[in-house]
């Protein structure tokens, strides 16, 4: 067990650093907006681009982790991080910055790779808790939220910050090469194709939908919060950064609780409660009142973290031979859930002058997911499929 915990720690720290590099664009967005003279829609697209590639890329990177082992893929990912980091730092035009921000999104795929690597070190009864701890690597977004603006202010320019984060990833990638090892010999081939998993495993689609709302909602709010707090409520950048860091930290530290609860009470029951609370939270975000917005955002951060942990208890439990592939698939949908809302919010504020429709959409989606989770808990769609599909 000591070795398992050591490997989990190595992967979690790598995920923290990769996620911090991935999330720095949103943290620096107000400074970039001012420096390049961007509009609200342009900034919304810029902060969403890393989420896009980080989402879609989780599928092939998860499959590669299943095939060649998480150690090799995670090491390569962390070491290569320095390339887009330098690219972002050297960008002085909107077009160049968008291109490098998109490439930087590869750091978001570290989640799928890390889950495939870490889950194999633990038995089924402990995987929810272990993956919840690994998922705390989301704290990297919080690190970026307060550290990136602070570094930019101290160094006199935001252009220096990406190189610092990229160098940290490169250094830990070398550490990972030396000290990490796979729990078992990587399989020679992917057990099943993605088409087969999706065609024969309805649970995979359901988990995608759940993660689209829980993780997608968390990512969307975390990347857009600095902009929303400065524009909607007039906070200065430093204050907005600390509040965003607190939001991310709360969601991060509640994630192991979600895995622990799912280990003991089952993921569907935990998720049903999570989605019920999210409905209320989304409605609290609608009014312009800073008090109700704060209450809704903090509550959402907590239950979204719990939901994220519960979802990924179910992945290795029901797809033990395809953890990386299914994690990549579910993670991709979660990331896409974080890609579209910032763009939508930017469009809504420019066309209607309000964010209300976006938050109402979140409430409706959570309500539907809650009903589906209850159905799963009652067993209507949660029975093992033939031929070992689950």
C-alpha cells in the first residue's frame, strides 16, 4: 500500500502542475484583454480554447495510457508542456495567442492519463477514494487563479508567467520518468474499440452526461469567474483571483468525499443528491445580487466536486479493462461541458445584457440528470449487461 500511495502522489502532483498550466489563460484573461484590446466575445473564446483540446484529447490520450501505460504517456505530456508554454509567452497577437492556447489544452488530457495510471494501483473498494484524491489535482486551477496574476504583477508582464508554469511541468516530468512505474504490464492492445463501448454500454453515455454537468459546470464557472466578478460585480483582479481560487479549492477538496461516499453508498444515489442541490444553486446564480450569487457559487463548487468524485468511482468499477479509454471519453464530455458555457455567457451578456438564461439552462440540465441518477439507483438502467460489458 505504501507503493500505491507513492505512485498516487506522483501522479497527483503531475496533475496539479498540468492543470495549473492549463488554467492560466483564464487567470490572465483580464490582463490579456487589456493588453490586446479584446472584446468580451474574443476573451470568452480564448479562455474556452484550452478546454476544447483538453476535452477532445482525453479520448486518444486515455487510449494510449491503456495501451502503453500511464507512466510513459504522463511523462511525455509533462515534458512536452514547455513547448506551448513558450508559445503562449511569445504571443503578441490575438491570432497567435488563440493558436497556442488551443495547443496548451493538451495539458487537460493529463486527467485521463492519471486516472488510468492511478486506478490500477488500488482494489475496487478503494478506487473511489483514491481517484477522488487524484482528482484533487484540480487545485492546479486554483493555483493558477491567484499565482498567475500575482506573478504577472511582480514581473511586470503576463508574458513571463507561462514559462514558469511550463518549466515546473518539465521538471516534474523528469521526476516522473525516474520514480513512477506502472502497476502492471500494459496490455498489448486496447480491449475494446470506442464504438463497441458506446454501442454496447449505455452506462458510458450516462456517465458522459453526468460529467458534462458536474465537471463541465465546474470548469465553466472557474474559467469565467474572473471575468464575471470583474465585469458583473466590479471587483478588482486580485480580489476576483482569490475568490476564484477559493471556488476551485472547495470543489477540489470535496472530490475525495464524493469518491468516499460512492464507495459506501453507491455512485447513483450520491449523484441524485448532487443534482438536486445543483438545481437550487443554479437558480441562486440568476439574480444580480452578490449575496445570492456567492451562496450559489460556493454551494455549487462543493457539490460539483462531490459529483465528480462519484462519477469516477463508477468508471473503473464497470470498465476495468478500458479505464483510460472510458475516462478519456467521460472526461472529454466533461471538458466540453466547460467549453460551451463561457462562449454562451459571453454571447448572452453582449446580446441580452444578462447571464440569466445560461444559469437557467444549468438548472434544467441538472434536473434531468437527477431523474436519471434516481433511475439508475433503482436499477432500471443499471443492470450488468451480457458478455461482460459492464
